C-alpha cells in the first residue's frame, strides 16, 4: 500500500490545486446595480480570478511535495543509522510513533516530523500509507531543485494509498510558500485525490482534484499584502514536474473568491470554461474564465500573452464593452 515515493514522485501535490472567485485587489470600485463596470475594475476582477486560484493550487502542491520529501528523508536517516530508534521520538502513540523528529531538507532549512497511525514498519518506509497521520512543521524548508521555500505547519491524514492513487485530507496553519511571483500563506482544510504517472522526457504528471469549503489565502506580491477567502472550491489540477520542479499546470473548476480590502469588499464566483493553462511562473497562458457578480458578468479569454476582457452589465447577455490588456497587467493587478 505504498504511495508516492518522493524520489520517484518528487514533484508535488494539490492544491492546487485547488480554485477562483471573487475579488478585486488593486482596482477601484465595486459592482453597483446603477453603474457600469469600469475597465480598471473589470481588469482587477480578471486578474484575481485568473491568478489567485492557481496560486493556491501551486502552494498546496509545493507543500505536499515538500512533505513527501521530508518523510523520505526521515526514513533514509533511519536506514543509514541502522536503527529504528534513531528516527523515533518518545512512544506517545505506541511503539511505532515518530514524534517531533528533526529532518534536514534537501535544499536547505529543516522540518519537524510527527507520524501516528500506520504500523511499526510503515511509518519508517518513506511512503504515505493508509491510516497514517502526519504533522510537519517547516522552517525555511526547500526541496532539492525546488524554488519554493516552505514555512508553517501542514497536517495530513492518509485516507487511502494504493499504487499511484492517493486520497488525503490536509490542514494548513500559517503555511507559507514562496512562489515565483511572491509569498502565499494558507490557512484551512482541503480534501484531495491525486494520481501520478510518467510523462514525456522523464517528467512526472500529477492529476488531482481538491475540494474545500473555505480556505484563506494571504498574498505578498510586489510589496503589497492582500487577504482572500476561497470558498466552495472544487478544482481539478494537472501539473507536470521534472526533478521536483514544476514545469506547467492546468486547472478546471469553480470557486468563490471574496476579500475585504482598504478600497472595498468584493465577492464573485469564477468558473473555467474547460481547462485553463499556466506557465511555471504561475501566469496564465491560455483558456477562458467566467466571473459572475450580482449585477455584472465578466469574461476573460487569454491567448498569446494577451487577455481579452468582456463586460456584460446587467447580465442580460449583451456585451457592453470589450478590451484587451497584456498578461503583465493581470500580474501587476492580482493580489
């Protein structure tokens, strides 16, 4: 009942992925019944709808990948010393418990690992197995080859592990992950089903679905701090990894995105129109999204580094405005 050995699967989990819906980060006013939605406001809606859910999915995946690497490293230490006790703490949960074991992360930093459940042999095999419960506290932990640095606490319960299929629940507590665009901090719980397979050129492909009633996401991008709530999340994510490093990803699904910012409060639902694609940087590269507010519907279509945005004030099926912005504008407005 072994699952993902990070030496084989050493790319990531979910998240993330993980999502999209409701909010304006930098942009101005809200969605008023008696006024039209400005281009700046619609662009801010589009920026957060297309990027924030992808950020959440990436952060979740990177943290799970880091967790699997920590589990494998702890098992390797036990084997190297030749003693089971070397990887064990006080047997608070029985003779098989691993309690507050310090682990050095392959790319720098450290983690503290606790494992309960499972069997005396399974908790030391470097795999995620059915019935095991993990708590990992990261301290500037970085995987081998990974650009992501992880801090905070991740709890995982393995519901089932069978070959390349894994079902887990996770709870993030101030779980901070450094992504190419900035830092994302997660708080909340998700359930995740994921499978891995070999891709072309030595890559690993992860296919996952993550569901969450609500999860908070704090972002720090370009010296700007924002906080979002993602609720009703049901997203399928596919990501491609090479030597533990994310190469590209895509997501398909819905969520609601909400936030209270200094310039106002916003909430809207986001649905992808089929799969939407992202580069390793986290920027969207292709696809279409629909953003639904109380009185306005905004459409976003991305191709060739350009976003085409449509605005339907009144949601009567008539497009009132259409304009384009470069992807860089979405990146600068998001978060």
